[in-house]
C-alpha cells in the first residue's frame, strides 16, 4: 500500500504547498507547531479541501482538483487517531471498538476484533467505560477503533502529545507492534524527535507550510545542515544496534552497531534483539586524542564529516564512526580550539546515562 500527496492551499496568510509519498510502516510528518502538519493530514482525511493537487492511496484517487474528484471522508477508508481519544463516553470499550467496523465493508475487512484486542493489550478493558481509563488506555482504544475500520492508511495526529512520560512509555511499545505486525502505511504527525526516532522509518520534514526534506530517519537526523533538526533539543543521530549482552552486576547492556560498541543502562530487550537508539548531539563530546582517566564508557573513534555553524555560540559537527554518522553539538569556541575541520580524526565521547530509554 502507498500514499501519494501533492497539495496546495492558502489558509489566510499561510501558504501550504506539500508533496511527498510513503509506503508501509511509519512515516513521520515532523516540524514545529504551525508548520502545516495537521492541515496536510486533514486534507488526506477529507476534512480540509485543497485548492490544487492530488491525493491517492494505493492507486485510488481520493482527491484531484483538475478532475474535480473529491471522495467524501466516510468513503476514503482512512483511520484517524487524534491527540485526544474522542471515545464515546456512553459506550463501553467493546462498543467503541465495534463502532469502527461500521465504516468498512465486510468484504474489505482485514483486522479482526480479537486480533486488534490482542495487539493492543486491551482485553481487560472491554467492559469498562472511557471515564475509568487512563490516558494511555484511552489512546489504545482509539487506535483499536481506527484499526477495526480496516483502513487503507492510518493517520495519527500527535497521539502522545497529551500524555505524561509514564503514559507515553506505556503506549509506545503498542505503536511499535502496530508498525511491525500490521504493515499498513501510518502517517504519524509529531514535533517530538524522540518519538520519531523510535517509531518512524521515513521522515517528511516540514517548515512554514512546505516540505523541506524527505528521507530515512537515520539520514535526516544525522544531517547538520538542516536548521530545524540542528536545534539544541532536536539534533541527534539514530543508530540501529543489536543487544549483545546484559551485565547484571552493573545494570548495563552492551549494544553492537556498525561503528562499534555502546554500553547503555540495561534495556528490557533480550540478547539478540534489534533496537533503535537516539544519541542526542548535546550529549556527545569530542576529543582530538584518545582520552584516558575518564568516567565516560563510550569512546568511539571517528572522523569529522561536516561542521555547521549557527547564529549563536554553537556548532553541530557530524562525525563518521565507520558507516554510522553521529552528531556533536559543541561551542564554536571549542571547535576552533580543537582545530576541527573536515577529515580530522577525533574521538566521540558518549555518556551511558545519556542513552537511558525513558518513555520515548
């Protein structure tokens, strides 16, 4: 299944012009608040009409301005999960879930009630009403209701934005299961890089109503030349690794990746499991000589690829550690004193405590 989007619309003084495509798995529509992300998915859902452009899902045209085609929202077979769960308070969880089936023809259903309940771990909630659910439980039910409509694509508009870290940590593994087991296109709107790094395969970066870049999360997150991602809180690299061992004595896990070894606070995943890890640029220090007598456990040999200077006191340095790109956010003064330049050999120092997985 695939989604193709090319839309334009004027919203007051705001001009929206977005074009991208995505397939199975999670595609993150990422950008700051006001960049146009929610307007784009509302157009896909049929809740907002573009002035120009075309939208297709799996080759089926949902909107075409030139051909005057505009399929009504209820006939688009698109699931939509909002920031708030929007469950019917007078219905039980079971009844809320079954409501989703009314919008899918019997011959087109691929998601069964039992399958969705097991996937989202909500069997114990079926006879309860929304008023007695936690925020994380409500969102899982909302996702289940959308899945039981057997949608061609699932839209998720910042589904974790209203949850605290504990509830986010509760629901993230279920979204990962959804990604891995259902294999339908999911367009996931977010302005939280930690969520995107953990969940998404592809990123569509938006700013001021336009698509700035499209690519894999690993590729875009490691680019120091993208101002939105090079900001203090967002800069960082996404690393695919495998759990090699657990150290019960010190509460650490050893991860192997293309570029070396990382020791991190113990992870729940079993030995051999594939994991995705985000290494924030603000937690990476650089040295031009191999340091000794340091408490930092992760010292990785690398080479400077690029250096991007911002308007303030900082520089974002991309370091090639084998085939893996890491980012370090340091001061411009440090970059000058270390005489950093493209091609210079350096050591990247990453504190283990900085890689502890909390919630996202």
